[in-house]
C-alpha cells in the first residue's frame, strides 16, 4: 500500500541482474573448463601417442635383440649379458657398473666388473662391554685378515659372474669368459683417480661345469687361482694392480666392429686382402708403433716365429715371440701348443698369437696359466683403433692360411 510494488519491482530487477551476472560467470567458467578439458585431452592423447611410440620402439628393439641373440650378433649378445649382470643383486656398497663385450669369432665374453674397495670389509672384528667404564670398545680386525676376506669377496664375485653368464646363455653362444675386476680409487701417493685391476681370469664352460659352489668346504680363492689360473692382487688393500689376461677394450662392441656391412663406403684397408707375408709385416709395424723393437723373420726356417718384439721395460719387458695367422676360420689348439713350444725353445718371456679370426675354448684352456696372449680379430682391430691404424676385417673371399 505504501510503495510495496516499487520495492518489489526493484528487488526483481536486482535479482534478474544478479542472475544474469551469474549466468555470464557460469558461461565464462564453463568456457574455461571446456578449454582446459580440450587441452587436457590433447595432452593426454599426446602422452598416449608418445607412450605407444616408446612401447613400439622398445618392443621392436626387443624383437631385434631376440633375433640378434639367435644369430649370435655381437651387439645383441653384449647388451643382453649387460642386462643380466646389471640385474644381479648385490649388497649396499657394491658398485653397479658392469660391462660386457661379446666376441663371436672366439665365442668369448669379456666382462669388466667394478668391485667395491677394501673399505667394504668391516674394520672392527668384535665389540666388548667394559663394565667398569660402562663403555663398548671395538676390537680392530687385523690387516692380514681384512686382506684375506677381501680376496675371498672378489673371488666369489668372479665365480658368481661366471655362473650367471653361463646360466643365462641357453644357446651356448659363449664358450669362454674373461673376467676383469677393477676398482675406482685414489692413488694415495699422487692423489690421482685410478682404476687398477685387482683380479683377472679366463674360464671356459668346460672348466666351470664340474664346480660345486654350494659345497661348504669349497674355497673360492683356491678355485680361481688353481683351477682358472686367476691373477689376484697380492695386496688389494694397497691397490697393487694385476695385468688383465685380455683388456676389455679388445672386446668392447662400441669400439670394434670387425664385419663391415657398408663395405662400399668404408675405405679402410681389409686385412683379409693382404698376403700372409704382408700381414706379418703389418703386425710388425703395429708392434713397432706400440713402442716395441721388432724383427721380422723370413718365411723359410723361421722355427714357427713370424716376428720377435722386444719390450725394453726393465720389469714387464722382455722377448716376445709373435705368430700371425691370416685366417677366416678358428685357429686350432695345435697352433697354440706349437707357439708355447717355440716360446720355451727361444727362451722368450711371452708368446703372442694374432689372428684375423678367433680361437676355441680348448686354445684358451691350454693358454691358461701360461705367458701366452691370444689376440683374435676383434682384439686386433681394437689395437689398430687405439694406435690410429685404419683397418677392417671383411670376409669376402675364400679362406687363406699363413
């Protein structure tokens, strides 16, 4: 009666205006929501596509890896064995750096394993409670005992690695394993970072098969030394190094590829195109570039000696008998035995056989514990690569012998 209609109309107008504002705000928020939904859907679809591409590439890589394993491909077998060794569980304090290189010419796998330093062995042997002082005092572990335990640890790592590799190789592509154990350390004399080898051994599947590792009386240190002729550092706590029976670099698939599939592009000289005498001269030049004093023997009456190299080093040097085998097939063990006889007859320090092919497990087994170095085609190319000598090994013609 007294202005109610006007107040009502004002309230309705205010309500309609607020409603209109609310509608505008709702449309604005809904528009933003829809835009975010579209952006989220696009991002999700992109992530799904990337995941699908990654999965497809991974599955394709697995298929290629499986095919390479069936064919005994160098890179596939090396990668597969690195996966096997990488997944092997070890206690805390053990490095996870492990590398594997497969040499199909010799059915050999070289393993480079980084070991824990001697600090992994507890420095205290026991603890005792001193009641009068209400204290717990440690008893230091003697250094000879620390050294003995540490040698046992690295021996067990080596044997465990041999078992894991042979067990993970159902196709028996690998007949021989070279195990090199080394550590990341600091030289206390110079303060420089070093990576000395503390253990090295070469084992064939035939040698490993009869071992009973679960036997309580089994001695891992005695096994690797007497059965596999391993060289173990006498003072690993002092980082006294040993010389590896075969450097890992000679089997590293990232540095060596002896079979060149793009031969029309690669202009490196093919060693298999050389004559036997040219190959012997090539080996002589290689050793000369490595710093040896060399002498090449004539073909007649050489007594099984192709080249003699002299290392002037007063400790590790000496007279080395070298035989070069320009082969496309596996070198027979008889040649390795003949080399050993020549080394003994000549009173040499070491015998070295170099071939463009490979060796069998019997050859490696015979060379175990003897000053004999067997360098196959991969190792030869690795040496050439290290000393900037262009070379490749491409088998595109009939077999030949030196």
